C-alpha cells in the first residue's frame, strides 16, 4: 500500500504522553522500520472541539432527562465526568491531560447550561487507578462517596472514552454501581460513550477535514497549540524544537 498522505487522528480527545503520546511513538517507530515516508498530519488533541462538546452534551442531557423522569421529584442529581486517571507525578512533570479533561468538561457544561437554561451540579473525577503511587484526585469512587454524603443521585459520564469497553461496561456499569448501591445513593445512571453516534461521527469528520486542510505537521482541533505553556510534555514543545532546528 502506498498512501499519498497520512492523517493520524487519535481517538483520545485529550492528549497524554501515556496514551496519544505513546501511540504516536509506536507509529513513528513502525513507519521508520518500514521506510514509510509520506506527508503526514498529526492531530494532537480535540477535547475542545465545539461539535464534539455538543455531541457529548446531547448524550448527557438524554441520560439526565431519564434520571429526572425516573427519580422522585426534587431528587438532586450530580453529573460526574469520569476520566481515566494518571499518577500525579506525570501531571506535575508537565503532562496536559488533567487540564484538557477539565477544559473538555467545561466545554460540555457550557452547552448543557445554554441548552437547559440552568446550572447543573457537576464534578470531574478520575477512575482506573492501577499503581500504589499517588494519582490525581478526586477518584470516581471518592466522588460517589461524596455524593452519598450529600444525598444526591449521580449521572456518570465517561468523558475521556469514545467507545464502550471494559472501563465503561465493567468498571462504571458494574463495580462503581455496586459502590453506589452499598452507599444507598438515590440513583446511579451512566451516560453512554459516543460510539457511532451520528453527531459524534460528524464532529470527527470535521476535525479530520480541517486537519487535512491544515497540511503537514502537528495540529489540534483548532489548528494551533491549545493547552497551557506550563505543560512541558505537550507535543507542541517538541514540535517547535523540531521545526526550528
């Protein structure tokens, strides 16, 4: 196969050295071994794409509407935007992931607030801790415990995942639901991952088309660098060093 050009579009909305970063490193290693040298555009992140935020917001509002219909009138509901966690040391070293998850949540909440005409209680939290070191907090389990203390039902949103897999179907749907039931939450709901949702696919198509129009090199969904300069592990830092060398 001899492609004329390549578009690398990660299915991680938010950049992290542990996900998009490692995947791109694997790609470049494999491409070098095979001698594949063609014009390539790389999308580093698209967490703040307006069409993506709108697609996720619609899925969340659908689940929120169901929760409000099924729960007793007046039951408080909190939206928990749950993302895969990271060791705190990786974030402190300059990984932009946590900042991008929080900005992504803010973009989705802006659509929800504008559409519903009301502020909805919400919180960002992190799941899937896998090592004994300190991870970024609050954990999703801690957020569920706080909801129990506050007497509120929850709608959990997998904000860093775009398809259903073990961390949504088992961790969120089974394990954390059991935690919620043991703590007697008024209700536990989970918004679906976007999967093949038409609005989500349209958002991805728009990101892809704009990236191709951008040309060779690195771009975000908005074109230029989108995360803060304090994030030293943002791929833009390495890219700028490369193009100015």
